[in-house]
C-alpha cells in the first residue's frame, strides 16, 4: 500500500445508508434501538459492492425478518448523528425508499426476534414525529414526502378494491393481468407526456371494475362503482372528476376528449399487444363458450379495433414495437404451435 492509499484509508468518510419507509394499511413503521437516540425508519449501511436496493433487501431480512417490495424512491437526507455504539458522530447520507413488507413484521432486530422498540403510526404522526432522526427531517425539507405517501395510500385503496372485487364475466388471472398491463403502459405514457400520475394510475386500476355490465355499458358502470372508492381517498374534487372522466371515456364507445383520457385508451389497447391477447382468447372460450377457431377470429378482430384506438404518438411508437410479434404469435397459436 502506498502513502496515498494509506491516507485514503484513514481519511474519515460519510456513511451511505438506505432506509425503508414501510407502508401497511395507511400506517408506517418506526424503530428505535440503542444505536441512536431517536425514532427512524429501519435501514442500514451500504456495503461495498451492494446497490442501494440490495442493502435495503438484506437489512430488512436481517432486522425485520421480511422480504420487501420496493415501490419507489422517496429522496435523500443527511445528518451528523451521534452513534452510541460507535461512540462518535457519523456523517450519514440516507436514501429513503417507499416499501411494502411481503411478510408480517413481528419485531425489530435479529430477524424480527429482537427486543428493540417499534411502532406503526399514521401518516400525520409519522411526519410530525419530533423525536425523529435528523436525516429524515432533512429529507422532508428537500422532498414532498407528504404528497408521495398520500398518493401511495390512494393508489393502494384503489388496488385493494380492484383485487377484492373480481368479475363474474372475467377469468380472475386474466383480468388482473390486463389491469397490470394497462397500468404499466399508462405510467409509461404519463411520464412521457408529463401527465398527472395519480389520476393516471388510479384510473387505470379502476377502469374495468364494472366490466360485468358488458362492453357498451361497462365504462359508465365502472365510473359509477368508482365514486364511493374515490370518496374515501384524500384527493381533491378536481382530481376525482378527472379520474372518473378517464374511466368513463376509456372504451371504444366513448372517445377520449383530452390527453389523460387518451392515455388510458392507449394503455387499454396496448395491454392486448403485450401478452394479454392470449388470455383474452382463452377467456372467450371459457366465458363465452366459443370454440378455438371462433375465439381466434374474435381475437384478431379485437386486435384490429385495439390497434385503431391507440392515438398518441408515443403510444403508436410502442404499438409498432409490439405488433409484429403479437401477430406472429397469434398465427403460431392458430397452427397449434404455441
Ligand atoms: Fe380494459
């Protein structure tokens, strides 16, 4: 080791940390142990060679005994906190992620079996906790976490409603696959056109909840069923109206009147070209008692109509990427090769 390397080794450095803001049913997890004298979202130091997300997954397994799903990045903050175990002040840069726990959390420390303290608090209590780690407070000054959590709670409410109300006219897996696909493309288009993500996500999750009413009436029915779901959300009246309007105008019979509505229309169509066509085809056989040949011809017709429904430039570009493969796959399927 040369002189420079030696000096580098000895030079104190800031610590990189990742933290998980774990959301569950409108509550958020805070922990407290002997390392620091404040409440904080659970987290830990990034080790050499790990990505921020790797660290988070490892730490949550070690500390809480759970796998997590990382929903989105919230932001970062820094502090010079006194670390009681190390007995010195550390300069910490903390990256915060919004997460969901995949397993029940029983405790904090030693894979959930430890005796450090933990508590689940509401969004307000979480954000107003005075005895909170300084880096988190710093992050709150830099990023709009209140709005991020509010939007997450609303989206989750919509998701919960959708998954708990499967349709009698649809095969459950096929319906959920379609909604996931619509959401995926809607979010892509939303980012491209800088539309309102909350409106787009909630509208795509709820757009087909009234599908049992049949193809002509279902858009109106979905909107009607969405009203009480939206009523329970912390969301402005203007946004509620715009979400309902997206739902009402998502089908073939109700042309889109603005960009948000067109995004939902485009995404609804694009989902067919992203694998959903096959589930649609099989659903025709199961639910409508069509034979294979008829179901294939129904699906071809449906794809033609759906192709026409895509109107934004970016939507057309995505469609162009998908369409050949879809048509080939459908031919192969017809020949019994897929
Ligand atoms: Fe749909």
